[in-house]
C-alpha cells in the first residue's frame, strides 16, 4: 500500500514547528518543571512525533490526530515544549477541516467532553479554582481548534454547494437556451417551407409544362402563373423577413394567415393545378362564426396549404378534397388526393412538409395522420388528417 505524499505546505509547517521547538529547547524554555521525565532530551521526543503528524495533517488527518494525541499526553510527563502544544492545536484543527465527515462531527463533541471531564475531575481532586484554569487550558488546545475547524469546514461546504448550484443553474440556462434556439429554428424552417414551397412547386410545374409544350397560349398561361406565384412568394418572404427583424417579442406576425383566406388559397391552387388535371373541392362544415385560437387557425391553414402543395406535386388526376369540421373541442382538417400514375410535369419532394405538419400538430397537443388509404369505391388515395384541440396554443405547449 502506497502512502499518500505529504503536501508541500504541511512539510513547511512541520519543519517550522520543529525548528521553533528546538530553539525553545536550546534556551531551556519549557512549559512546566519537575515532571516524571526531567531529562533535558525528553521533550524532544514528543516534539519530533508532533512535527511528523503535522507533515501528514492534510493527507492522513485521522492518523495524525491519534498519534498527535499520544504525543501531547507524553509531553505532559516531560518538562514540555510550547511548540508541541501549538502544533497539536493545528493537528486538531486539520482533522476537522480535512478529515472525513464522521471525524468532522465527532471531534468537536469529543474534545468538548474531554475538557469538561478534566475540569470536573481536577475540581473534585484539588477542590480549588486552579482546576477551572486547567479546564480552560484544555479547551483552548483541543475544543476551540476543533470548533474553529468545524466553522471553516461548514463555510467551505456551503460555498461549494453554492458553486455547484451556480454551475447547475448555468448548465440548465444553457440547455434552455439551446432548446429555445432549436425550437425557433424549427419554427422558422416550418414557416419558410410553408411560405415558399407552394409557390416554388407551382413555378417548377408550370415552367416544365411551358418547356415541354410548344404552344404560345400554353406558354403565356404558364408564365402568368409563374409570375403570380413569384410575386406571392416574394410577399411571403418579405413577411417572414419582417418577422425576423421584429424586436417586439411577438411570436407570430400580425399578418399571419387565417382560415378566412382558405378560399383564396384553394382558388390559387386550382389555377396551379390545371396542367395536372386536378379538381379541388373545399368543404367547410364548421361554424365560421365561432372564433378559433390564432395558433390553431395558423396550423390548420398551413396543413391545408402543404397538403395542396403535395397534391400538386404528386397526386394523380382526380378530385382533391379539403374538409374542415368541428368535433367536440377540436378542429379537424382532412385533405384527400388520388394516388397513382401522374401524367405531365412533376416536382421533387423532400418529406420536410410532412415533418413540419406533424410538428405543428404536436405543438398543439393534437393528433396527426398521413398515409395511403382507399375511398368507398376502392380507389387509392393519399389522406392527411389532423385533429387540433381548440383549448391549447403552441405558446402554452412550448
């Protein structure tokens, strides 16, 4: 077993204490006289032992206290040395400050009981006030250093606990900041995708149609649709840039789309869907007079917008039906489009739209479904269905 290496500062204390004791001994300065061991060299033995305990006061505090106690008792049988007593007080102090928690709790109580016991014992034996002086001296070299060490250790533990709490608070704050940044980036990605993807998809499909069909009328119609979608896309981009530059702290811009603009959205989608052979139908069975929370309206609008964009890019010719309804305390949005082979131009997809729709519904605590299905006549369809609670908002869920 390898013994721990003494601390450099403890070695300096040990050397300084031993050198001081030698100096006092060389001048014949003792603490008492007429003891059992009155030889001149006798005080040097407890002095050397106590100096050795000082060297390990930090690395082996319990051992240093036990050996130091034996040395201070042995010193009482000699003429005594003041350096030995002073070093013992430091060993007691170090045993509380650097020792294990059990020692830190027991040493003050033990030294206090020893001081009281010595006072009572000498008072009964001598029956004079000198016994009280003995008790005070005993408390000064044992109980008071132990209590000082307990106070210092308590302050250190409190400071360490405060430092750990500060680090944990800083870590939690950094985690919250990182989560807020990720959430804001996700929200910006959803907004950017929903604003621009619909217009860019229409532009891609109509530009492909214009290049593949060499007809002046078709080309002119495609360019008209391209221009309309370009202007609308720029307008949406300006709104998003305005939101990013806004320092008012609003979570949504004042001009955020609502379900009141659903008719215009479907009409624009009809224009974009002409080359694809799609027929768009809007069926709104809810009570339009009843108001909806702004986050619910925005989520429903974006889900319809993204579903129409996906139908424009991937759906086979046929009917695309948009159905809005109200069930219990939730707004339901369902968009179905035909599946199968698609003639004419198409636009590639990345799947980000489905991810964004699911995230919007999850923020409101709703339910989202997207996948293949069949209609009553057994024809293949693609269905998107969302159920949005009307008593929640994304700010509350975030």
